């Protein structure tokens, strides 16, 4: 599964969990948290290492998505 699909799935799962339509075990919550943190840290590393010029750019998400 590509990264965007994984992130969308995590977001949809999060929404269902916080609004009460889905329950998960403590172990699943820890696993999902760790995966999301890994994605976030990897994204931030890439931003700071390869795209410093985009940090203050209000259109950075569009530019990063197209690269």
C-alpha cells in the first residue's frame, strides 16, 4: 500500500475511534501510534534534509506531493 493510502486509512480509523464507531485493543492502538509517528518523523526528516526551502512555503504540501 502506498504512503498516501496508509495515511488516509490511519486518519479514517482515528476518526472512527474518537467518534465511538470503532474500538481497538490497546496493542493495536500502540502499533498504530508507532506507525504514525514513524511516518511523521520520516516526513519531517525529508522536509528538513531535502526541501528546506519549502518549510515556510504555504503551498509546500502540494509541491511535495507532486515530487
